[in-house]
C-alpha cells in the first residue's frame, strides 16, 4: 500500500512540472531625478490614498467579463497598492506642481491644501485597455469649501502582457496627478 502511495506521489510530482516564475511590479514615478529644496511647511499635502478593497491585494487585476475581475497569480504588486500609489502620486504631483508635496501627517495642519484620493478602479481589460476611475478631494486650510472631483479614463496598452498593463496604469495615474495639480491651481 505504501509503495502504491509513494509511486502515485512521484507520478504527480513528475507530471506537475514547475510553476511559472512570479513577477512583481513596483509603481515608481519617472519624474526627473534631482535634488530640490523642500519648502517647510509644504503648501500641498497628500493625505490619504485609499484603494477599493478588491484592489488591495497582491495580484494585478484583470476584468475578464463585465463586473467580473480576476487577480493575476504570477504577476503581483511588490508592495500594497495603496502604498505604491501614494508614493507614485506624491512624486508625480510634486513634478506637476513644481514643488515638493508632503505626505507627512504631522505637517497636515500647516498645509494650505490637503488632497485625498480614492481609487475605485485600476485594472486591465480583455480588450487591451487599462482603466482608472478615481475621486479626489482638495481641502483648503482656511476659508474656501472643500472641492470634490471625479477622474475616469482608459488607455490602450502600448505593449502586451502585464508589464504593458502596469505601464498603462502608471500613465493613467500620472494623468490623475496632472488633473489634481490643475485643480489645485484653480483653487481660490
């Protein structure tokens, strides 16, 4: 009986082959590198970046049918998406505004404008598109009322595969940062 069980296990191992290699992706800004003087206190601060619960997992999401998504098993984010998006948006927003944007919560009372972002959708589609739907709020420290905005875009993948999807998603997040910067410039 043991021999049969052992033979069965060896047969399963031999037929199983090896698992595909896991690839992990980072969201990192391509904003020009360099040293800039940081204004203290910062005029603009990025308070929170929240992602929808379905996105807050390691697998990169694909919409496989209307209202159906599947996380990739071997193509994953190297860090929690809400943290990667925070770092990415801060760098892109700083580049778009031409000034350092803080994300230190201890400085919050000193910011002239606090920005909060909620990412509702960030995934690929079976038709070769990347989709980003987000909302953001700009709260002035004094005087004016809080402003709310909605951002919704899709973009075709420039190259195939998950690396092409990650690049397209980064491009959409860059567009979101530019929209946020434009909204800040329009504030009273």
